[in-house]
C-alpha cells in the first residue's frame, strides 16, 4: 500500500486570515520581546534568537532604528521612532536604553565593562542570500553611527520590568503601515493640488483687478469737462466749415 502523505503544515491562523501570499508566509509566529523606554515615550523590541531576528529584519517599519553590538554577536534591538523623527532627534536616554539592552543581550558583550554599539535606520539594513541568519549589511555604511556604552545593570533591570512577550503579525503590521503612508501621501498631494488651484485663482483675480483698474484709470479716460469741451469745439469747427 502507498504510504500516507504527511498533511501540509499550515501557516498560523492570523496569517491565514490576512490571505498572505504563500511565498512570504512563515510557518510559525514570531516571538517578540517588547520594552518601554525609561522616559515612557518609546517602544523597544527584539527577537528571541537569530531566527526571530530574520523576521524582524524582513518586516521592520520605516520608523524603526536598529541597534547591535559592534563586532560581537548580540540581540537585534529596535527602537520605534515617532513618524517624522530622525536619528538626530533620539533623546540621549533612549539611546542609552537601547545600547544597554543590546549589550546585556550579547553573550560576549555582557561580560565586558564596555562595548561599542552601532545603530542605523531599519531601511539602511541590507540582507543578501549569502548571509547567515542574523547577519546584515548596510546600503549606506556612512549612515551607521557608533557609540560606546558601559555596563549598567540599573538601566537593564528597569527595562526588564517593562518586558512583555507577544506574537505579532509582523507582515500585517508592515502592510498596514505602508497603507497608512500611501494614504498620507495621497492626502498630501490632494492638499497641494488644492492649494495650487487656490493660488492660481487668486493670481487670476489679482490680474483681472489690475486690468480693470488700468481701463478705469484717469490716464485712459476723459473727464466730463474734457468731453463737453471736445463737443463744443467739434460743433464750432463744423459750423465754420459750413459757413465757408
């Protein structure tokens, strides 16, 4: 008899519900650890291991800033910025939170007194087929920043108190954010077009008013006295012509 074929492994229900194309489905949910910055303004997150990190690299958001211990194996920690922010806008306390967290989650780095941490925007991360799990490169190395961080248990302990473990639908989150950005761009274009038309109409009205003013200006029209004088002179000239 023919052997029974194993049942195909289905993607998680959350991914089935969103009709994710088969070529980009994961067969498991991604475990993500979330943290709250000490200032309370930002969310930080990281994967459980290098396989989880692969999903985070693939399904990041444009607002994400990536942190990693330089030249050592470590967790990939992401800081979610607010829309419109850039790396220059990151508060020093938030930078220290991320750097301390990524150092504490490095097998070799956590044993050192201090390490260097590199960070850049998520969109600057580059992944090629030849790279192993968790390995990344950069599209623009000049946009990568480097900072030194010392061991700080008090910061790490404070962050760990806010730690939560979730299984988000990273793909859908990315799709939703892209849709929001597209809608925002369309709205901005509509506002720009509306403003352009309003300005064109205003310029047209100003032009028409100036044109009317020129027609009605005293330089282009005769006064009543001038009209009467002109009529009298014409009548006198006509009378003289008839007389002669």
